[in-house]
């Protein structure tokens, strides 16, 4: 059973290992999705963490519909954090240390009696500068692969217009789910049980995004297993990009490909190429 | 006896008109035996029943002949040139190669007969430079219509019958992809598409294929083939195209039209080399569909991808 993936239209129903890229025009749209996401988190006894560029007082107001925010903060059920207190905004993040931090925070939540961590991050300010994009993409991919293993769910908000559409599309592609505002390519490359899963559809016009996603994800990944169970369509352009990628990885210990759908076997046979 | 004439013969491609099994065997068996005696590599590509007739008539020497069933390799006649090309790569060309191929048979549909004629015309282009290839193509005059028989004359430089052979006055290699395909005979689902609609193209084809009752594998093959051809329209045919889908006489037909023009008449009939950047889309479509028709000229390109309901 592959993790939930594809296009979504609500912050609820993502599950305890959900990870969504949420594009928005107005900040209120992300807050609405966060309230849906947090309502699920509360129901499944996850610790909530809200991270944005707004001052904490403003964050409290935005999250007021959840109930007594003050009491939730006091008892440790909700953490409110400002981005500037955690990150040197405008500079690239270190994906490895960030993921270590998320993992430790999830383990701490479990130690405190919660089922895991439910993290909503309004990340726009982290990716305003072009120099931050590549490291941030790696962070998202690495965090996704970690999240699926440790019981962390995350809703990542990005304001449309603050970064190029292509970067927002790349971010959407390396989350298992994305809303329509963020989604550019009809595929997702995400972590699942120590493997990378490629789901959705790939054609000539999404192949460049696939190449970028594979490069980011496999740079970030310790694993080089690729699962194609959720792949619904791929044309010869996408297939050849995938084959070229696995050939490149073959030079560094190889990449095992699992659950090849019939269309991939068909293309292997007709083009006389192996994955 | 090993005649050295093979090197001098060049490429020969002739139609052989026959009526009934007796004339068929009288014309084809001596032709094959001559090749076997000369030490040539001999390939026979025939419908199953005719293949068995030839095998029986040749007796023990049939072991020296390679037999392919036309229904396997040439169901879509556009797969025949790459199959021949692959076969020739395995042959010692110095010895000479002799073929017997009957792509046009009375059980073919009108569209298939039309494509068989195009295949026969393109065969001349594809193998024009071969120095030691002789191919005879039998045509059943008692079962085929006049148009199919005239097609044989248009596509073969030499025509033979029980009473001798002569150059064909109708033979022509001009603009093989020119001409127009018939308009849909039934109401069609239509979609104008560009780059942003490619997923919709796939989903629409998949839905129509399910509705028509195509099996899942044929459905997936047709979706892939149409996507490849529609991608060609977007990339090389003016950035956009039209898709029309209808069913007719037990086939689901997808027509992809655009304003581009195809210059290479052998497009989709040469196995793509790994280093080649283009030329995979129509080649794949030919491998995936029961029949693919391509017509191209100054008014644009029309590609028909056909899949039978019965698989």
C-alpha cells in the first residue's frame, strides 16, 4: 500500500505520515489548510508545531479557531515558532542538520506521550533567495523520506509569486501530495519504507522536472531503491530519462528498481533498454 | 552449385500474380528452391495456411528456410521493414538473400490493404541500396479486388504471373505519404490540444478505449501510442493538434492531425538507434497499434492509430 500521493484540495485527511506542498495566494488560505491539518493532528494525538514568519502573538490569533491556544501552548501540545528564530533566512539551510532536528523533535513528542509530530510550516521566507532553492529542495526530499519512517506529518506552505513557478513545481513534485496551486508536474517522487516511490504520470513535458526531482532526491537519499508501483503513465521521453538516471547510479553502487508496471516492461522491450 | 551472381544482382522486388494453390506453388516453390540451391539465405513470410503449403512442398529442404507468420510479424505492415532490416543484419549478404512475402491477402481490411501497398512502395526505398536482395510478393488474383491488384503494380517495378514477367507501367515512388485518409464514418469525439492538454488527451483515449471494450493491455498501448504522436504534433507540428476518436468496423480509431509536414517517408519504420534524438514516437506507435496510417503533405499531417476490439 503506497502512501497517499497526488493532488489534494484540503489540509485534512493526510494521515500521520502525510507531507503536502500547499501553494497559496493569500496567507489566510494557508492558515485555513493548517487548521484542517491540525484538527486531524489533535484527533490523532500528535504534537502540533506551527512555524511561520509571523510574530508568535499573530500566530496565536490565526490558530484561535482550534480552541484555547494558550492552554495548548502551556501544556506543550502546540509549539509556535518564528522562522527567524530557527533559520538564517536568505542563506541556504543545511538539510542534514534540519532533518536531524525534525527527527529529534518527533522522538521527543513520542517520549512526551504524543503519537508523533504534526508540523505546519509557512516556508515562503526560506526560499525567497535563489541561493536557497537547491538546499531547500534537498531538505524537503530528505525530510519526506524521514517523515514516512518516524511518524511525522508536515504541511509546507509556499506563497505563489514569491518564487518562480518552476521552483514551486519542483517543490510540489518532491512532496507526495500537493494542492492545485502548487502542482505543476503530474508526478510525485517521495519516500516510503526506505525506498523512493515515483507516482503519477510522466510525459515529454514533465520529463525535465523528473530529471531535477531524481537528482535532488537521490542526492538526498541514502537509499537507491526506486519503487514504480504508483507510476500510472510514462512515455519514452520519461522512460529514457529514468534509464539514464539508473545508469548513472549504477556507477555508484547501483539503483534497484521495484514493482515495474506493465508500461515500463513494454518500453524496456520495445526500446531494448534496461532499467 | 554456388553461383557468384549474388553480388551483381542488386535489389529486386517483384509482384507475382496467381490464382489458386496450384499456381501459387508453381510460381513460388521453384523460386525458393533456386535460392536454396544457390546457397542464399531464404526467408518466407506468409499467412499461416500458405506457409504450411510451402513447407510441405519444399519437403526436407524447408529446414534450410526461415519461416515467419505474416499474422505475427506483419499484422501492422509498418513492422515489416524493421523486421527485414533486423533479419538482413543476421545474414551473410555475400551469399545473397531471397525472400517470399505476401502481406496483402483477401482477409485484410481495406485500410490494411492500403497500408500494405504503402509498405510495398516504401520497401523499394528502404532496401534500394541492397546489392544481393531478391523479394517476391505473391498476390491472389482470385481473392483480391482490382484496387489491391493495381496497388501491386504501383508498388513493384516488375510484375510476374504464370505466363511471364514484365516491367510495371504503373510503378511509381513519388510522394508515398501524400494523399488523404477517409473522413470518420461515424461520429467522433474531438479535442483540440496543446502542450497543456496532453494529460487530457491520454485520459480521453483511455476512457474511449474502456467504453469500446478494449482489453487493458490494448488500452494502455493505445494511450501510449496516441500520447507519443500527439507529443510529436506539439513539438514538430505547430505546437498543437486535433484528436478525433471513433469506432468503426470493430476498431477504435484515433486520428491525430497537425499542421506539420513529415519529410522522411520511412518515418516510424526504422528501429531507432540509441544515440538518435528523434524518431521514436511513430516507431513505438507502429509497434503498439494494430495499424498506423500516416499521410503528410502541404496541408499538414494526419496519423490514424487503430486498435481492434478483439485484441
